[in-house]
C-alpha cells in the first residue's frame, strides 16, 4: 500500500511509529477502572426498571424490600424532587426536546426505564430487594412517536434534473439498531467529602468536564462541589458521551445520604437502557445523464430517537444529511432529515454517527447507477469526484470540504486492490462456481467542530507535563499527545508526561468525540506548547514555565477514504465470509502510524459487525428480544478478514497540526464496501438488494427467492 507524501520525520515525535505507552500497565493488569476504585462503606445501587414500553404507574409496594437485609434506602421520582434537564446539542434548525426522566414519574415510556432506585450494602442485596418490589403499571398504547428533529437542504432544481436524466438510480437502506458494546459497561463511583457538601465522581466517560457541568445543572448545585475523574475507560464509542439517569441518581443519593455510592451496569442493562446506535432509514434517488455525470440527488433520512434525547442525539441525523453527496459533485440536491420520539432506549451517537449512513446511501446509489448505465463503478465515481483543484469545496448543505485528493485516493486504492490480486481472485472463484464479490466504497469524514483546551508545563529538569482538556477511552491519546510535544520541544517522548480526565487538575474541555482529539485537542496542545517555548526563548528560567491554551477550530478537517472488500458467499447456507479488505485513508498529517492502523482495524471490526451480524430487535409489544450476547451477535476474531491499511497524507489547512480524524473511518467505509461486495457476488443470480445486517438467513432467502423467480420465469409463469 502506498504511504505517500511522507515528509522527513524527526528523530522523535510526530510521524514516529511509537508503541502505545498505555499498554504495558494494562497488560500487567494494573489498569484502574471505575470498578477498581476502593470506596469503603459504599452503598450499591440497583434499579427497578419498567417492563412495559408505555403505561401509567398506579402504585408501588416497597414495604417488603425496605425491610430486606442490607437495604439502606429506596427512592422514587418524588423523593428526588424537581431536577433540571440534560443539555442537548442543537445542530438542526427544528428541534423539540422532551423531558429528561431521571426516574419515571407517574408513567413509563420504555422497557428498561429506571423507576425506583434501591441502595444496599452489597450489589447482591440491592438486586434481591429490587425483586421484592411490586410495581403496578396500567399498560397504555405506545402509539406513534412525536416528531422532534427536522432539517431540509436544497440546491438547484432537482425536479428539472430528474426529468432530464438518462437514468435514475434508487436505494433504500434500513440500518439496524446497534449496541455500542464497550468492554467496560457504564459505571460510576461517588465518594462524599467532609460534611457531605462535595463529591468526587469516578465515571466511565468520554466527556468528564461535560458530565460535571451537566450534573451541577441537573441537580441544581454549584459545579465547584463536584469533581469528576475518568480513570482508565474500557471503550466508549459514543455510548459514554452523554450523562445517564442512573448516574444522576448515584450522585444525588451520595449527597442526600452523605455516603459513598457505586453502580456498575450489567451487560443486559446496557443493551436495554444505554444509548443505541444507527437505526436510521435512508432513501434516495440519483439522476445521471448519458455520459455518467451526476445531475441531482434526492434523499430522506429518518429515525427513532428513543424516549429521551442524549446530549448528541441530533448528530447522527444531522451528519447523515449534511455529508451527502459525500466526495461527489451533484449540482442539484434535495435532502430532508426527520427524527421522532419512540418508546425505546435512546438512540445516540455511535462510532461514525451518521457518516456510515451517508456513505452507504451514496455508494449504493453509485453502484445502482453504474449497473443501469453499463459503466464500471470505479469509472463512474472518477467522473464525478470533487477534485483537489476545487478545494475548499462548499457543499449545498453548508459543509466545507477543506482538503483532499479524492481522484488520487480512488486511483491508488483501485491500484492497491489490483496489486493484491482481488479481481483475479474473484474471477477464479467465479470460474469454479463460487459466489465471490468485490465491493468498493468511497467516503468523507468530518472530524469535529468547536474548541478544546490544554495546559503545558516545562520544568528545569528538562521534562514536560501536559494536562489535556480532552479525555481518552483506550485509543492511545497519551501516546499521541506525548509525540506532539516531543516533536515541538525536541525531547524523547519518554520525557513528556500526559494527564487527562480529571476536572480538578485539567483545564475544561469537551472530550473525545467525533475524531476530534488530534485535530482539535492536539492543536490546543501545540498552541500551549508554543507559548511555553516562546517564554523559554525569551530567557533562561530557573522555575517551571506554564501556559494554557484554548484552541477553537475555524472549520472542520475532513478526512476521506476508499475501502475495498473481497467476499465469498456460501450458496447453501447464505453465510458471508469477508476474506480481504484494502483500506486507504487520508488522515492528514499523521502523528503515529501505529495508532492510525489500530483505529482503522478497530473500525473495520465494528463496520463488519454492522454489515453482517449486529441487530437490536424490539417485538411489536415493545420488548427487547436481543437482551444478551446470546442473542446479539458481535464479531469475533475468526470473523475478521485480512486487512491491508495504508494512508495518504494531505495536510488539513483547518488546524495547525494539519491533522484529520481517522477514528471512525473503518465504521464508515467497511459496511458499504462489504454490502457492495456481497451484492456483487449475488448479482449473477439476479439479487439486487438485501436488508441489513446480511445475516446467513437473509442471504439464503435472497438466493432462494432469486432461484424461484428464475424458475418461474423460465416456465413462462
């Protein structure tokens, strides 16, 4: 794979493939997660949850539970009193935010919603007491959800373009709900300070500063009374970006009882009540002229939001709409996004957050258009790409693609696939009678907006300390930050100490979201480091020199990628095997190629899960049928293909590092490439579409139905 545009690298720092400094301690079992926090005398929290998707609470008998061994308290919504609402992002022009229910008050609105909180001297005693509570709920019809979020974009005259088109391609993709499934479930531990006036909160979170401010606002107390620490975090993927009702109850109970409190969700509780991802339905049609030029795109994106909105709930819909038409020129557009309330768990950001949905819709339309015109799909893409000479490219939805060379990206990824022999392998397999397919997907990836902060301290002993406003949840943030400062100060990376995740010692920041940690957080770090260097250049200090910076991005850095997948399909069972993937990504200036490769591979694993395996299912009565990992299929090591990952480096002008995000690339490109490859494998049978995920049963039924249709057609029926 090409690793082009590589500039001369320093002896240490940016560009060096340094191994992650975080891993040694974790491999020795020395990680410190929320469950490892020692809180003597802590009460354990458990929740009675709704078993109905909608209903009126008529009564609740807690007398037996209150007398159970070890039980210290049982609280309902009335005990908590009036509370504030959670802040919800507002990227869309039309938004309505429903109430934020910490505990159900008078009615329940989803299976799994917390109704009562039980605190006891052990987790077992708290769970036992929950089982003793008699909750009386009068079932109600769930009904259609209220519209909450909406946005429309348009440019040109789409109607005229469609009327003049030589061919119109259509696509509809119903994305399954996904469970983010970090290794560490949601967890919180709360210690109480002297006189019970302050709390220290250890929280498995990717946004500790935001969690602190939201806790203060919801509980109606001064933020100075709360310290939030995100210790080692065992994965997050967007699920831990928002504050949950259970976490609010834990802090409230600790302040109210003046005792330490802790809660760790079970896997079942996370599947049931943590935020879900995806779940959007995307419909579109693409008008193309006789020369294969795109004329117009119409798209509709809609999806359920759950019974309350997470902080970033509007983001997947916003991204899915605004990213279209991706890296392509389309003169006329008409795009609409809609979100509605549903009697389910909340649907929030999950690694990619709207980017995979936009990419798959556009890439399915491109494949359909190529088939309709009889053109090579790669050639059709090439004819319609925004070129490097067009950068920055202003899109009709308000996006501004800052940099990139999409034609080169496509050409080099195609060349890499051919060099790897993927086309020859497909031809040989097909000649032998196998169902083999090859699929391509091209995409763009926005890398976050807004600000981030950092503090840098130089000490006379030649060491540098970094305090990040952002956070880390296992993605090598400490290593990358150390390399940025090592490069700046001309030091070995070992001479840089990196701290993060503590609201008492680190500057306020937003957190690790939307692949923004390096482009925005790294730029804040660079800015603070430059201020320290400027002071050092002005003299020969004998005391530490410190500077703090808040960097606000003037615009988004847009990464891009082109992924290829080679698959085989078992004709008799419908099982899909992804054999190889070629991933070429433009992540701008790369700080650490090992970290980039790891991000791509991890994203591909989750993208493969989305394409082939994962699906949260509610039945018609609102009950979750996939409430354990016996029912919800996650990818295993044996499911993973051979992955060849490479990078272009087109520096972004949107930040001083020149960096772009890559943390979500695999989840964006892999699903679309895999789906295109499977449909390519089944094209000779006449299969044109299969619903997600491409489970063996679904694929087998598509093969059978195609065979029956062919047989009926052959007999004249």
